[in-house]
C-alpha cells in the first residue's frame, strides 16, 4: 500500500477524504455503485434511502473526487473514481482485489432485478439498472 501524501495541503485533502469516507451511507453508495454507473433513483432504491438523502451524500462524494457523474438526456449517472483511491494510496479499498471485493461486498457482480416498478413509481429509463446492495 502506498504512503499517504506528505505535504500539508495533500494531508488536508487526505483528511477530508477520510472524513467523507467515514459515513456509512456514503460507503453503502460506493458499494452499490460497484464498477458501474447508476442514477440517483436507482441508488436510492439500492440502499433503501430517499432521493434527497442520496443526492446530499453524492454531492459530498463528488466534491471529494470519489465519484464522477455524466449526463445522458435528463438522467445523471454516477460512478466511482477508482483513480482517486489509487492517487490517495487507498487502492486496497477499491477495485478488483480490494478488501470489499474479497469479502464479496462490492456490488459489481449482482444482476439487475427484473422486478417491475410499483404503483406511482416513475417510469423506467434507458440504461437503468435495478440493484439491491443490502447484505
């Protein structure tokens, strides 16, 4: 494992990243994302949280450089930035061979659910993946 960054600015950024990663909901979001891109609605369903709560935590993850987003039509998709984990010396926490993959906790493997949306649910959108990231 690489050493954490050495100068004061890098240490401050490293400490902020550790603070962001210290939240269970954010860790659940990272686990649900796995090696794919998902929108807020899919992430909310995956971790059993409200969309506003998920959006709040994704904002913190994005600000810390831990997730990236891209827009496809009206949908914004989020994905993990493995390069950030590598740059900060945290590669052992993310990506193939990481502790989460070894424990079977990363969500990169589960297949999307074929369960149709319930009454009052928004219509499915192109590329939507339904997952259940709960253990």
